[in-house]
């Protein structure tokens, strides 16, 4: 056989030449003007993409087959396998399930407003002593896969699975501390009783649609298939979408559930494509391979400047904060057990922001140092110059919208005032400032290093020699778990979940496995006072005291809330109304195509 | 045969050492609970997780159990997915094999002809072109090549998908990115070997006897120049299968490389251990294959 080397080689080489010519001609910047960003208030993430009148609301006579328009594709990163879907395991990834409309909770945040609305229930009432609730379940709620109608048995089973022996579900501590018990009253009525009052038990398990809230599974299905088999194929929920496929690290496919008990999805299916490289995500969006994509903040301007694409903020922003670590001043846990070891390895009273436990003068000086550090940070500058406007300054620690919007008060505003901050340092006995290390952990937000270094620079302008160290979150975590740190930890998160703020603070109990360097009794004591009250007014009053305490003491120094950003193809998508509830994109049933 | 036997024993020893290293390194990381435990967890949950992960057992028992399971082909369960690691690896192997196979084909189909052309047309257009191709392929960072290819062929021209395995067209860009380095190596090694052979006396003799250029190139020079490229090809194939972490990450190609990256970010050490062991196995096998090919190509090796 004759081989025409010359001819073949010419073809190969011509291809290479073409590649280089194209490459040379295609680089460079995009000179188109950037469109204004929408630093949307995080209470609602609904955004109409055009000014066109919205399509009419769905009518009850509309059938799923007339409504399903097409498949929808979303590029997302780090879509972890929901091995933790079963209620008895930790719940973080099951936030995906909820946001994606596979599993549902009793209530969830409404679209467009920071209010809870009923999902699996039609109403509830509290017992007169505030230690119990009765939930009326919605009738006609069908489980995926033909496993029948949801009844009180399913609800109770799902709750009990979360708190059974061996469970590592995040709500178990709360459930056990309150002696919570669930009971089937009748087929569509469930009651819960606590041994001791707890004002946020209801919020945690039924109210907010994230975190510890009970997601309802089909008891019948689990008993028929066995618990492992039942959970491994990921079906058995009640939401508008059914799992079709989950290829870890590759793709998740959801299909519309035609038997959905409320307004069914307009989409035939949803394909969530795992693309972890930010540039590739944006390339997939620009090339039309996907309809929407998560957009890392550094690339938001590039996406917004594309005439066929749009960006908007969604969900709950990530909280960026500075932990003045080493505040280990609790000798006993909330339950009264001795803290071991005590003092903690990271307790260092020499650190200006820690002070000497039990010494009021030293503690007041440490408070002034923390307040000085907080006042030295120009939060708005970080939002404008690093986040490109996709965020807002934060003045309360780890309280995230929509709860933040409900409780925010002007008195908690912390001004950027370097002179006042220096004055506080002088009063605290540090006229020449102090040296410190800011440890910045990575792996949560694409701009965390830039933000952390900005914070360090602001502190440097206030004080002495401020060094920075960058470390992965996982690399840092063991020393945090061991309570060994006493430096300043700048910690990021890309997204938050809406949960009662008291739950977050309760994790500062020294009895917990994890603590970011803050074991201080005062906020915990305030929270515990909530146990014995029942009215919303009293709860609000105590919450105000709690945040007065955080604001005054700066046990944690809040920095900014960084928005989650979505890029969408505006040629295709008319509107995507998204509820709050967590930082994951979801509510696909609310997408409207052009 | 003794030569091959020595290689087999060396391979087994390598595997044993790697299993030990993998086990020790994963323990040096510290208590895996400090990475896995939820921030909401109580001390009670901490102990429960330790029991589930069998961390309450002495280390030597953990190692014994690990190796016993390994011999039985059990690499343990993923801490995140709660599924056998072997099953997870099997979902990725076909993708990695497809990518590596295509990239290898690209490396061979481009590298060998260009290497030969470059040597035969020494100093000419093809030689300069091939050398430029080789220098660029070895000098340009892989991630940059990947991004440029995505930008040109997916975003600008819209000819090919930007990422993932969504049909046969998806493999083209990652395969070119991955295979370019190997092709460049082939060009350089083959060009060098071919030049040596073409300058040798037996080739001159063949020319003097009136053999055609085709016969001289293919029958005499090419055959004798193959030893270096074959070794390189075998090791290239192994590295294509196992070393495609950057390419798979940029293209979100669901292969072993991406699996390793995901395992690291999820602190899923059983999967990481599985990928490392598989990687070692592939390298050991590739080295063995190269030795066998040596024997086939060069009779002197058989005599040794």
C-alpha cells in the first residue's frame, strides 16, 4: 500500500497553522462597555430579564404536557453527591435537594418576599404552653415513583430518622436537648411536643426550608426497599422534580414530576452540568452549551458585558468575617460539664483581642481592640473594588438575609473611622498598635484572598505589623477543631443558608466538636433565655439584645456579604424567580423561557 | 525471561511500597474527622463518626484490614458517596481511556509523520514547522492551551463543545490539548533518531545500492529509529491515562484526573487512595509493556 506521507503531513500541518492563526486573532480584551450590575437586595432574587410583560400565571387547567417547554441546562461547580440525603446524616448537601425541588419541607421562603409560605402543610398551631405544635398536612401530596400519598406517618418517620441513635444530623443536638417527640394524631395531622420550651425549635425543623429542617421521605418506600437502597437512588421526594440521573462530578438530571401537588414545572427537565473551572463555565455559557451558569465574581463583569448574557444576584450571599480567635473563656459547657482541656491550647491572654478571662478591665480593653479593628475596615471599599458591587457591607456576624433584613437596625452600623479606631487602641493600652497574623483560608470564595489581604491592609493602617498567611480551609480546620488558634482568621463562604441566627451562635458551645475560636458565655446565656418564652415580641426583644451584644463586643468582626451571581442567556430566558433559602441556584419550576 | 521476571518482581514491590505510602500518608493528614465533621456537630457525633470510620481501632489493625481488603479488590467506600471506591473508579475509567486513547492516537498520528518528515526534509519548511510544533507543544502550559482551544473552537467558532463528555465531538479539544505534548515529544525523539539512522553507514550503503527513498526511510531508518519512540510512547500512554488532571479539570472531563481533584477538595481519601493505586498500577504495567516491546524490537535485549 502506498502511503502518501507528503499529502497527509500537509493536512496535519495545515491544521496546526490554522489553529495558530485563529489563536493569534482571537485573544484580548472585550472593549464593550459593561452593563450596570445589579447588586440586588438579597431578600429576593427574582429578576425579570426584560421589561416585557410577564406571561400569565398558570391556570389550574393547564396540564404538565402543555407546560413543559424544553430542557434547561445549568453549569455549576462542586455539586457534591447527596450521600447525606437521609435524615439521619448531616444535611448540608441536602440543601441541593430542597433548592432543586426534589424534596420538600413543611414551609419554605416565598418568592419575592422574605416570608415563609406553606409547602407540605396547610396550617399549624402552637400549644398554649409553647412546648408543642400541631401541623395540618396538605392532602393529595404524592411521592415520586408511585409510592402513594404523603401522610402523617411519613412526616413522623422522617423526623424520627433525623434524631435516631447514631444520627449525625445537625438538628439532633437541639432535638435531644428539648426532648422532642413526634406523634401521629390522624392521617393528616402531626403533633410535636418538647420536654422543655425552645423558641426556635419550630423554625429549625419546620420553618426555614434549609439546614436542619425536616425533609419528608416516603416511609412506605424505605420500608419496602430498605434504607440504603431507598436513599441511594435518590427518589421518594414530593417536589416538582424527580431525580433521573446523578453522575457524581459530571451531571445531574432532573425531570418534571407530573403528579406534583402544586403548580407543576414548565420545564421538561433540568440538566445540571458540573463544570468546576470558572473560565470553562463562562465559555459554556457564552457558547450556548448551557442556559445559565454560576459566575465567579472576578468574571461577572465579563459576562455582564456580553449583549446576549445577563447577571443577577441570587440566594443568600456568603458571609465574609474576621474571627479574633483565642476567646476561650468558658470553663463549662452549656450543660454544665467541664470543658476539657481547659484552658484551651489556643487561649492566649497576651493577644490584644483576647484579654484575660475573668478580668473585667482586661476584657474591656480586648473589646476596644476588637471594635477598633472593626472600625478600621472600609467595608464599602471591599464591596466596590473587590466584589465589583456584587455584595454589601456586613455589620452583624453570620446573620444572613432574609433574616438580616427583618431584624436590621441602624444602631448596629459600624462606621469606617480610622481616627476613632486609633483612639480606642490608645484607650485599650496599645498606643503603638500591635502585631498580628491574619490567616486567610481558601476554598470557599474566588476572591477570599483579595478580601482577606484588604482586611489585613486596613488593619495595618491602624496598627503595627500585620502579616498574612494563606491556607486551605481543610488545612486550617484541624487546628481550629483542636482549639489551637489565637490569631485572626479571615473566613469566607460562598453562600449561606437561612437558619435562625441563634442556632449558629449555639455552635459556640464548647461541647460542640467545632469552634472558630469563640467560647464566650454571654451570647449563649442570652440565647438560653429564649427557651422560656413563647411570643414573637419577646423573641425579637432577646434577639435585639443578642445583636446588641455582638455589636458592642465584636466577638466576631463582620466584613461583607458577597453575592452569589448567576449568568443567564437572555436570548432564551425571560425570567427566573428564585426564592431565598440557601446559596444554591434552584426553583427551576419558576423559569420562563422566551 | 529472567529480564522479564525481574521486571515483574520490581513491579510488585513498587505496588507494595505504594500501598504502604498511601496508607501512611492518609493517616499523616491527621484525624479525618476534623475535615469531615459538620460544623454543627456535637462531641457525641464526633465519636460516632470515629466509630463509623473505624478510627477507634489501632493503626496496625487498620492497615491490616486495608491490605486484606486490597488483596480482595476492595478499596473501601467513599466517605462522601458511601459507595465502593471500585465502583466509582469504574465509572471514570472508560472516560479516561477514551480521552487517553484519542490523545495517544493524536500524538502518534501527528508526532510520527512529523518526526519523519522533519528528519527527511531536514532544514526545510517541514523541518522548521515540525520543530516549531514540538517546541510550542512542550513549552506552552497545558491549561493555557486548553483555554485557548475552548475560546477559539467553542466560544468564537462554535464548532465544538466547551467542556464535558457530551458526545464524540467533546473529546476532540481535550485530546488535542493532552496529546500535543506527547506528539511534540515524539517529533523530537523520532527526528533525532531518524537523523542518526539516516546518517549511518548502512543507510548510505543502501542509497548507494540504489534503494528508493521510501525504502530507505521506512525499511531501514524508521525501523531502527523506533526504540526510543516506543519507550516514549508506552510511558506517554501511561501518563495520558493518569496524568490528565489539568486537562480533565479545565474541560470538566469526567475521568480519573478530575475524580482525584474532586476527592482532594472533598477530603475523600479512600477515592484518592484508589486513584493513586490505579495510577501506579498503570505505570508499572506500561513500564512492563515497554520492556516487552524492547524485547520484540531489539533482539539484544532478549539475549541479556
